[in-house]
């Protein structure tokens, strides 16, 4: 697992039990994000999206965490093997984090916060579903990195937006219920609509970009291998 040192903003690799405690970022990607290569060759510091890395690491330092994980730059996406490992491990990485910082660039702290949350694109993206559910601690930040609340303090409005009634025992929900949470969410790549659900259903499968809708068929087959929940046929 590759992490960012929040003091030096450089990447370090860890394996197995040597992985230290870390904060993790959840965010909606912009058109251009700082990649692994950008961070390694020094070009990332000149990019507008670099400020997101700086602010995330600054918050982690403030909270006492020496390391952070950010999907845009901690995965070498030019390596198909590394990308596959990351997609299959991402749920557990979020679950094992000390805290998840959910950065909502399209909201501002203030009297209209609840309406802003209802209209935030963060709640419409496929990957952010597991990023909301898996971590035990989620802190939400607005466009200026102001703390606007936690998954616990905002539970009523988040439940209203997502249709998820129980954020503690959600893993026990039936297949159809979990699928319904994804129904109104979108992903840039069709296949990611299936891949982003792997951890939620506790299954693994290699990503095959280009397979299109077949990814959902493969996901259903993997679920059926480990579950006798017939609600999958109602979805």
C-alpha cells in the first residue's frame, strides 16, 4: 500500500502489518488530478489539484496522522496489476483507515448546508458509496476545507439523500437493498459501476475495462458463489 507522508508530501510503500495508521480522502475527481507520475516527477506541485493533496495532508497532520491515502496519486494506474489490486482492496483500505475526509468541493458551510448537501455531486458518484459506508469515521469538509460535520452528526440528512437507513449494520442488508443504494449513482466508466461494489458484497474479480455491461453479469455471478440471497434476482 502506497501512502503519502503528510510532512514531506512524498510517497512511501508499506506491506502487510507494516502499514501504519492513516487518514484517507474521499472526493469527486476533477477533469485533471495529480497522478502518481505527476507526484513522482515533481510536476504535480504546479497543478491546481495539488492544493487538494496539501489540504488533505495538512488536516491529517492536524489530527495527528503521519500518513494519508489519496486514490488519484497513490495508485500507479499505468500498472494493470497494481490497479487491479487497488480496486479489489479499496473497500478494506477505507474500512481500515483511522478517519476518512470527505471533501465536497461544491458545498459551503452556512445556513444552506443541508440543501447544499442534497445537491452535492459527491452523493451521485459510484465510488463514494463505499467511501461513505466502509470507514467508521467520516468527516465532511466544504470547498474551503471547513469541517461541516461527521457521518454521525449528519446522519439524518445523509440517510435522506442516500436512502440508507442504518450506517452501522448496513453489511447485513440484502443484495437487492445494497444494489438500490447504487441505482442513482454514476461512474465515468460503465465497468466501474460494478467494480465499485466489490467490497460492499465482499467479492473479488479482476477488472476488464472494455467489457461494458458484462461487468455486472460477472459481479452477479461472484455474489452467487458466496450468497444464497434470492433478492439478487429481483434486481
